[in-house]
């Protein structure tokens, strides 16, 4: 049985897709983007006095 490049390339593509998927899963915990930080309060809401 000879070397089958389509199987080899398909395996590399599959591994690359899985690797990118894992990076996207882990990325929010490692590098929090500025858009996901604590939002600044737009209005100052004070509790109503009783």
C-alpha cells in the first residue's frame, strides 16, 4: 500500500480545525478582550429612599 497524500492532507486539515476550535474555546479565559470587560455604568442609579 503506497503513500496516500489525500489521507495525509485530510488528517492535517482535521487537526488544524480541531486546534483552531480549541484555541477559540480557551481564548476568552487567556486573553480577555476589552469588549468583554466590566461595562461602565451609563446611568447612576441610586436606590430610592424609604
